[in-house]
C-alpha cells in the first residue's frame, strides 16, 4: 500500500508539472519602431501569427509597435547592455554595422541593389546565411533569424525639388550612421542628426529640410504633411532583419527554437510576395492625396556622386562586396 501511495504521488507530481508547463507558455517581446500598418508592421504580425500557429500557443509573441519601447538604437543598446526587456526586434539590416558587424555594413552602401530581384537573390543565398551568422561570430549577444525588405529608400523635402542639384545646401536628417552621413555630403547636402521620433517636428520647424525613408514609412508617419516632395532616387533598399537576443533564445527549448526559425523562413517568403504590391498601393495613395512625386530617370549621376562613400566603405571587403553586386 505504501509503495502504491508513493507511486501515485510521483504520478501526480509529473501530471502537475505537465499541466503547469502547458499553462505557462513562453512569451517573447517583439519590438518594432514603426506602426503595424507599415510593411515592417505586417512582418511583425505575420511572424507572431506563424510562431503561435506552429507552437499551438506554446510560444507567444508580444508585439510592441510604434516605437513604444524606444528607438532602434536604444533597444539595441539595451540588449547589448544586458537588458532583457526585449527578446526579438526588427532592425534595419545594416544597423549592426555600428556594433562591429562589417558584413552588415555592405547592405547600406548606396546604389548596391539595382532591383528588388537583386536583393532577394541575396536574401535567399548562402551569402545571406553568412551575413546572418555574423553577430554570433563577433561576439554580440544576439543572432539573425531572417531577412526582408520594405522597399527602396527615397529622399523627401519640405520645399520643391527637381533633381540632384536641388540637394545642395539642404539640411537632410540622418541617423548616427557614417555611410548615410557620407552619402548626404557626397550629394552636396548637410547631414543633420535627428532622433526618428522627433523627425516630424524637426521638419515642421525647419530644424531639417529633408529626410529619407521607404515609401510606406513616409506615409504611415504622415511625413507628407510637412515634407510633401518625394524624390524617388532609391539610394538604398530598405533591407530588414529579425534578430533574437541570446537571453530570449535561452528561454526556448530545441523544438521552440526550431519553430522560431521556421517562422522566420515563412515571414521572409511572405514579405517577398507582398512588399512590392504594398509599396505600389501606398505610392498611388500618396499621389492621390497630393504628394508631389518626382521620378529619377537616370541614376548614373547619383551613383557617380556617391563614389567616395562607396569606395571608402567597401575597400576592406572588396571581394565580398563584389559577390553581393554580382548576384544581380
């Protein structure tokens, strides 16, 4: 009888453990600086849905969008400083170049990607896997999950512009990014560092004359209200990356990690399907709403003007950069 009671007690303990595990899903906080109605916002929503579908609710993705957890740089600094508030975030694919990832820097070189097709050849290649692995190689406490894109980035202005000559002397908003700063200088303008959350008011008050963003972000942040001239120069593709902090990765068992990776692959495929159409729809809405859209017919003079920045930032990785270029 005593043995039976002990055995029953052990079974009860196991059952309680199973019930407890089932009742306590792993929740990962996902940070996104843009609203959910943007292309990157849709990426967050799709990732959440796929992870929760694959895991049957065993892993929950808590999406915090609209920059409520801070700017991209602030969140990255927090992760690198040991703050475990954020587990997953969507970043610009070249954001990690400021933290020692030299390969990532190549994704921000002006006029590297000549088309979306060129970018997706990279994103689906072995070269992309090499780039995603770089954070772990250089000792950063995070890892890349997948790539995506939110369209080419373009300049937008408070006042009327017609072409490259009109950039001369303009104060153009930049983040603290040496490549963007160099490109703006190459184009004859004055780079002005402004926090993204303060950009609308900076344009409104004249602190800066212009800025640059993908088309969807331009509209979702209502920048057309204060800077209604959109110049479609497409200087860089808005390549994005989903990353997970090591602290978030450590919360997962092997099966849960596999679901995260599988969801990343799915999101990458879905993003490739929707991004171009979503951007085209937004552009038509902007035109219908009165935004002045200026086409750039010939980018040769833009590419030539940016040669100093292009050469200076690829000199140490010429072979790797050429592989990237050759994928077109």
